[in-house]
């Protein structure tokens, strides 16, 4: 038995108007009277219904009502949710590597500051010989570490803002073209709480990494320190 596939028919229509661009799937469609569509498809039922809501906040409630009566539904939100799930996985991977980088960076800071304390043994000995207490030496070194942490946090925030702006400008157009989303204003957004948290984390890492070197500097014997002059 010979199987035949569907045959295409060439039919001409005369456009009588056009709709205002909606920047979604409707822009790629054509509309005609219902009786003409029935004659062409030779069907007495609908393949689907396009529902348009007044605002995006009503999409979830409308989908629930449609699915309650036994119909399936889909929207651009499904594509956005799938992208969000992918981004969440990427975020977890980046967070894992960031935590490793944070640990390695903290160890490097400790090593650098221990070396700095060793190189400044004479400075600590002279300070203690002139009457500086252990708490004074401790505060002096911690103040230096706080300054380093603040500068590092600010530079990190600046680079983060720069990369976020770059992703928003380059990735936004790519995402809109792939998902055909027209109302996506920004792909990334600046959260000043997160920027402030970045500076606080930088300060915390700097202080925690500098506690031991600062304590070691405050416990130096001034006599042994002055012998290195």
C-alpha cells in the first residue's frame, strides 16, 4: 500500500490591513474569517485558542483557570522559567567555584600578611620600644587590613557592575531574539544590597585573614625585634 503525505495547496489572499506590532508570536501570524478557516482546514473544531491578558500579573491565574477545565496551556513564561532553571544551575556551579576561590584567596592573604609582619619586625619593635602597647600594634595592622579589604571590595563591585552591564547589553538582544520576548527591559539589574554585601564580605575576609598576623606582630619581643636593626 502506497503511503502519501500531506499535499500543500497554493492559495492566494488579499491583505486588507495589518495590526500594530505586539513583539511576540502574533506578529508572525495571519488572521482570517472563521468560515474561511473552516473551509480550508475542513475541521469543525479549534486546534487552539489564543488568550491575551491585560497585564503579565494575570498570566498565572488565567493559566490555572484554563487548566482547571481540562485544557493544556503554554506561554512565554515557560521559556523564561526554563532559562531561570538553567541560570540557577549555573549560579550554583559559580558559587561552588567562588567559594573555592574565596578560600584560596583568604589563605593567600594570610600568607602575604604573615610575610609582611616578618618584614616589618623592626617597625613593630621600634613602636613597642617607644611605648606602643600590644593593642596599639594590633589596631595598626588591622586598620591596614581593613583598608585593603575596602579597596578590594570596591574594585570587585566595580568589575561586577561592568560585567553586568556588558551582559545586559549583549545577552538581552540574544535572549529576545531566541525567545521572541518583546517586553524584557533588562536582563540584569543592580542590587545595592548585594553590592554592599560584597564590600562587607571583602572586609570580613580581610579581617579574619589578618587576625593571626596582627596578633603575631603584637606579641613580638621588642628586644629581639630591635636586634634586627
